[in-house]
C-alpha cells in the first residue's frame, strides 16, 4: 500500500524569494518549497515514542514560478523504507502546473540521543 501526504499552502510575503534572501523576485522561494516538501514527508513517517526523523537528502528541481497568494499543493509519496531510511517522491503543484519535483530521504533517530550528541560538540 502506498502512503501519501498532501498539504496546501498559500504563498505569503514571508515565503517569497526576495523575503527569504534566495533571490530578487516576488515568487515562491526554493527554500520554502523544499521546507513544505519536508513537512509533507514528515507527516507520513510513523515513529515510535522517543523517535523522530531527520532529513538527510533533498534532490529537487524548481521548474516554474509561483506568485504571491498562489495556492500550492505539495505531495509526498513514501516509495521505500529500508531499515531506518525513508525515501519519498516529492512534488509541488499550482493547479496542473508542476512547480518542482524530486527525491527526499529521511533517517529515523532517537530524539534524545540526537540532541545529546549535538550538545557534546
């Protein structure tokens, strides 16, 4: 059985490339599109108590612009789980226009141990 997550967002001023300093135009910023793809992927993972997932790979193209106040549909499909590694096909859409697409991977980690290691360095 395939697992999907679909989220909807409206492009706000804080989501624009000019605001996020990833470009000079008032269009959806690539980092924001990627963050929405990660958000959709997180909703599919089903971790036990004390566990979470962290992003380990994002390989996407940003193929078309999206303007302020556009409605964006973000889709994540879980295509493989190999041990602690989840692999997703991700995409962002405005109507029938594909804004971007690619592959995202996440790894399952123990949240407490992960943060402890962070603070040891």
